[in-house]
């Protein structure tokens, strides 16, 4: 089973493959939202669950359509936790 190391909290959790980073954080009691906007896991405009994801490319799903919308600031390792699915060991850091 894949492991996620949440850098800010210095906590490692084990998850089922295909679990989103957001679901894993929620299960571990980690808050990744910085504002009250909650997209319900759909990555809607205003979604605030941006996290930095580090790990092998195959360890996380490719960026979803909503993460690739022009004008979004989803560059490099910055992902929406509600869209990023875990398939291997990762390190995740929340913004701020």
C-alpha cells in the first residue's frame, strides 16, 4: 500500500491505491483547505486544497482536466488534493 508523508505535520499515513490526497488527509485529521471554499472533491473554481506533491511520476495520477484549465496556477508539483490520486509513495506539503 502506498504511503503519504505529510511534511508540515511530520506524519506518514498508509492508503489504498487510488485514494485522493484529500481523502487521505481527511482520514488522518489533516486540514488541507486554507479557506472556507469547499468544492466537494470536484476541483471547481475557488477550490482551495492546493498542495505540493513530490514523488515519482507514476506515484500520482496525471493532472486532471480541471487542473489543466488555462488560467489556473497549477504549475509543476502543485496539485489539487481532491484530484490527485495516490498510486505510490509521496511527500505532500500544504501551502503556507
